[in-house]
């Protein structure tokens, strides 16, 4: 998903306060995580080293979609 598509997704779905991204990664303030990751992903889109921020936004989206199925 592109950054604009992700912004629409997160604005139209319920965002939990916390989220487990992986067994070793626990996000304690998901709204702040999204804010900071969008800022970096948009600002540094041409720098390959920062592609992980876009990847993590997509991963959070996937987890939220899975939780909505439950």
C-alpha cells in the first residue's frame, strides 16, 4: 500500500492504543507510532534505509485487519 492509501486506511479503522508488532516489538502508543512513522516515511521516501518505516506501517495495517476478523 502507498503512504496515501495507508493514511486513508488508518483514518477509517479503529486504532488500538497498543499493539504487538512481533514477540519482541510492543508498541505502547500506537497513535504516536503512526504519527512518527508517517512523518519519516513521507519525508525520507527516497532514502532506501528508511523503507523499514513504510514496511512497519503495512505490518501494523495487516495486524489490525487480522484483529478485525476475530
